[in-house]
C-alpha cells in the first residue's frame, strides 16, 4: 500500500533533521523525482473501488482521491500540503447515446454537509504563491538551498492544463477521466464521511439524469484504513 501523506510535515518549524526529507513533500517548487507528469491511463469506471453504476442510464462514475506520497508524485506541485485535495473523476458511458456534462455540477460534500466547488488555478495560486508573500525567494534554513516562488504559478497552470477534467461530452462506449481540485483546508480528515456529488447531467436530448453521489469511504475501505 502506498505511503500515507504525512501531514505532520506541514507543521511550522519542523526539526532540522527532518527538514531535508520534508522539503520534497511540502514545497511545490522542489522537484520530488523525475516524473514525466503524464495523466494515468484511462480505465473503465468499474475498475475503481469508489464507483456508482446506473444501469438504466448506461452510466458509471468513479472517484479516486490522490492523497498519498506516491500518488502526489504525479503532479508538479504538492496540493495536499497546501490544503487542496486532487480527486480523479472517471466517467464511463456504456450506452449508445452521448452524455452531456455542459450543465453538470460536481461538488465535494464534506462530512458536515458543506458543498465545495472545484478550485480554479487562480485559487490555488492565491494560497501557494500570494499568501506566502510575494515572488521573493523563501528564506532557506539550509545553506546553499534556494527555494524561489517565481515559477510556482507556471507549474500550477501546467498541472491544470495537463490533468484537469475537461470533457463536456462523453461519447457512446467511451470513458473520460481527469482531476478536480477541492479546497479542504482546515479539515483534519477530509475524505472520511465525505462524497462527490454530480448532478444536472443530461442525455443527448437534454433530459436530466439521476444524480450520482459517491462516498469516499469506499475508497478508504478498499485500502484497509483511512488514508488521509
């Protein structure tokens, strides 16, 4: 099983001995490895544990949060360290007619019932870049290690361009997949008891389909324990 993302590394003033290891996880501008940063292969929604199937509407939708250290290597920026949860959305149309997502609402429903819309790149940049206080380099506690912020906005924009869910139509017998990023800052266990809700999906004639609500607990249970 993949390593759980260590939130403790995000605490202020970590011990000096642990700081070198923490840097690769908590700072978006430090490379974590030589990943190619390519989207994962597209698979049918039923290949994932957290899936809901509507046979009558020939539609299957799955969700897969990316919150572990191994998963987060996919991105150029560590979003979880800054309070954003990447959620991969997988939609499979097994029918003979296209499905429209043009009017769809895709909301992260917290355990407390709060309804969160997906973040835009500007929302992420505002927290990671601007809130940290300008484009000036961060002071480094390790001599010789410089951690400039000037390229973080570009990295965020590249991630959204590469990974964000963009499909407005799911063609017959086709699967579309991509990521949405939700602001879960302040939630100690954002996935526990939460769900992804999709509504206002329509068929090609404009008829609204039944809503989907997929509990993230299905994902957590599939890994044997809570992973956030």
